């Protein structure tokens, strides 16, 4: 499970454009590795990416957006 998660997290980071903000739904739609995952699972992976400093989380009108660092 953990190894699979690492691969999925890498796919998420690779699939994100620099400077573009994504919602969880955007990520599920735009990253093929996330197509079969639940919203909750992708949220958990995004939280891990935020903690590792690869992604920044911002909120606007109570909606979370994620932006790739770098």
C-alpha cells in the first residue's frame, strides 16, 4: 500500500502544472493514476504531499486548492 501511494503521489506531482491551483476533483480528473481513487484517498495523499513540502494548500471560500511547489 505504502509503495503504491508513493508512486501515485509522484504521478500527482508530475501531473500538476507549476503555478496552477487544483482542487481534489481536478486532480482526480487530470491525473490518470487517480482516476479510480476515492476523493477521500486523494485528499489523504495530498495532505502527505503538503506535509512533505511538495505541494502548498490554500483555501478560498472554504474550498481547498493545491499548488505544486517549484
